[in-house]
């Protein structure tokens, strides 16, 4: 995947990487956000219904099954953040569908529905406001000023983010809309939702505080040793009047939720640390049958992921 040629986009991506380093410190070999993670393998099996098959001509939605690699993660760029730290939410889930040798498409999602800003420039403002706010900052401090003038960011910050009892009991949401195109050329916009088949289950603040610092990763390792983990991959379909290029805008819950298939995870990746250092997920699908929307976050996130991935790969071995 080549870097974009837009110099302004690349400069903004680098500014955001630098701001993550300011917030969380530099940790060579780790991601600047969602640094603490774990990789699993399994397969995706599409739902054999006419409705599911008619959404997209993408290969993984129309073959018997496709191998996958999935990364679960905590928020922040701190590699050792405790799983029960409130700052570890929202959690992340990135899914790679292995279509052929060196051919893949990804879904990048997190456990809070939506995003705090419409553009990358606004997101940089938010990170800078967080970095320049201290406990003794006079009111209104920088983060209060930002949230006071950005209602979508305030709503995202105030949205409940309870700790899950397990990664296997957490739901995940695609940040941006995608454009799904079927074999006849008919197209619909939609956003991914990944739903745990075991059901969503969250802890109270008191129960989370009583857990160990590594409880999610320990529980996942123990669970996968004796049973598989399943998620349903769905798409919330937009109606023609819905805004599809702004990740801060929620569509009504009355919109159709179409099940595309089942994700079954069966094993941990053997060389986890090396594979986490190597794999670079891509928020842009880059596959026939699924195209990016015009959301301005998409190209920027792809650039950040690639820049940070190249930096991670070049870090000396620990």
C-alpha cells in the first residue's frame, strides 16, 4: 500500500502521530494508539441468504469461507495499560480477510458507536486540548473549551464506555460508512456492526476495579484454549436521506441491520509479538464490491496506519 501523494494529508497524519507520542510517550515497536493488543485466527463464513448475497459482489461475501486474522486491543498508546483502567475504552477490533496470497481486505472497528470529530483537523485540535489540560488548568480549560464548541465530541466523551467482561462479550462498530456494490451494480451505503454471539456483557465500575490488570487478555487466552469465539458481522444500511460522509452522525436504529456472516475465532497467533509488529490494517477496503465513502477520515486514517506501521516495523527488536 503506497503512501498518499497529498502533502497536506501526510503532514496532518504526521502531526497526529506526533500528538499521540506527546500524549502517551514513544514506545518503539508499538502502535501509537491501541498499543496493547492480541491476535487470533479463524474464518469468516457468509450468511447464505438472498439478502446478504445481494449486498455486495466482494469475494469474501460470496465464497464458502475465508481465513481471518483478528486483533483485539485496548485504547491509548500505552502498551501496558491495565485492562480495567477507564482510559482503556473504547476497545478495538481489527479484522483481516485473507483473500489470496498478499491480497486482503480489512474492517477496523471500536466499541463505541461513532467518532468524536468529523475531520482529522478537528481530531488534532481535540488531542491538543487534552494534552494542554492539566488538573490545575483554570476553567474553562482547553478541553472544556473544545467540548463546549464541538457537541459531537462532547456526546462521544459522555457516551457510556463500560468495561466488557470479555472481548468475546463486546460489540464493535465501524467508524465510517462504506459503499457496497452487488453483481448488478446496485449500491447501498452501510456501517459495520460486529455483534458477539455470546451476548454483550459489561462490568460495573466496582467490578472492573476489582479485576486484574490483564484480566481481558488472560480470559481470552483461557477461553480460546477450549472453545471458539463467534461474532456476527452485520451492516446497518443507510436510507437515501442519511448522511454517509460524517462519522459523528448516527443513523436511526430503525435502519435495516443486515447480517453478512459469522466470524469464528479458533486459535491465538503463534508469534504474536512479531506479527503485531508486522501487520498493518487498512481502514479502506480496497476490494471489488466494497468502496470507501467520501468520509474525510478514511484517507487520513489509512495514512496514519501506514506511517505508524512502517515506523513500528523499523523499530529494533526488543
